[in-house]
C-alpha cells in the first residue's frame, strides 16, 4: 500500500499553528486502530516537504508504555495499553521540556512493536523541530495525570473511524505481530475495546474530528 494521502486542508491547518508560536505541538488522538499512527506519519511527511524535514518531529505517546518488568511488578501485564500502564508523568515532562528547553535535543522513547516494549532514547527531537506531532490514545483524558497533557498542545485532532472498519484492522495488526486470530479477538474484546470506549468518550473535547486518510493510489 502506498503512503496514505492527507487532505491538503489538514496540512494547511497544521502549518498554520506555527502562527501562534515558534514551536508548537499538535496532538492526534483516537481509539486503538483508528489510524492515528498512519495519519501522523503521512502528515509529518507532507509537512516535512513543505517546511523541511528538520522542522518537524514525532513524539509518540506509545513510547511511554511501561516496560513488562514494571507491569509485572504492578500486576498490570494483562492490561497493557490501558491508561494506567503508561508513564504519564514522563510523557507530560517530555512535552513540557519541548516548550521549556527548545535549544536542547530532546531524546524520547519509542515503542518497539516486535518486542511490545519501549526503547529509551529511540527518537531525537532536534532544536530545529518547530512543529512536533504527538499521537496516542489518551491525550484528552480528564484525569489520572493525563489532564496535564492538553494544556501543552496547540490543538488535538480526533481520528474517528467506524468500528466495523477499525476492529478488523486491529485484529489484522495483532495477527501480523504474532497473536493467533482467537487470541487477537479476545485481546480486542477484553483490552482494546474498553480502552476504545474511554477514548471515544472524549471525542467532543477535540478541536477537530477527522476521518482516517484514504489509502494512497
Ligand atoms: N486509511 C487507511 N486505510 C487502510 N488501512 C489503514 C488506514 N489507516 C490505518 N490503516 C491500518 O489500520 C491499522 C491501524 O492503523 P494505525 O495507524 O496503526 O492505528 P492507531 O495508531 O490509531 O492504532 C494498521 O494496520 C494500518 O496499516
Ligand atoms: Mg498507533
């Protein structure tokens, strides 16, 4: 599949956030499997073409998953992906440092999907990055520490996709990364979907609701 196309109006809107400040952070949220990461990567690629690749950067909330060793200690391994299985304070601190220390390189963790674990220092956000896109499930939650995220973002966009499109995609992704089809469906029902309902309950708090981009030609 070619890279998805991002509507030009979205690229324009993201770029116009730079009118507000020398460095801005745009949030992309939505339920698991809605297409946040796909939209973010297409948006960053379009913005990089316009502004220069050094001027844009990606800060994935997924990098702040707690590692399995901590989830085991907390008894949360079977809820991996729920709000309480993330280092929310670390995520908030990273977002705050984007604003407070713009002259420093900010190293943030990435999420290794094959390992299903975070990887420290996987992503470097250079001082030249003026437009940073952060994406993840819980950007608009009103509690649990997540409430400190929204004030650090210029806008938050919610990716809304019908469940009958989103759910099969998510099952496919789980199978692609090693789960059996039965295990994938069970994980969807017991873990992903309660999280999806929580995320969707905050849809009205978004600045903009967008569909996932159509697949590329
Ligand atoms: N517009 C699209 N058309 C077809 N498949 C898509 C589209 N957007 C996302 N997908 C697929 O759906 C799955 C979930 O997308 P992803 O961007 O990883 O979602 P999220 O980051 O919200 O969990 C991935 O396998 C991805 O390739
Ligand atoms: Mg994602």
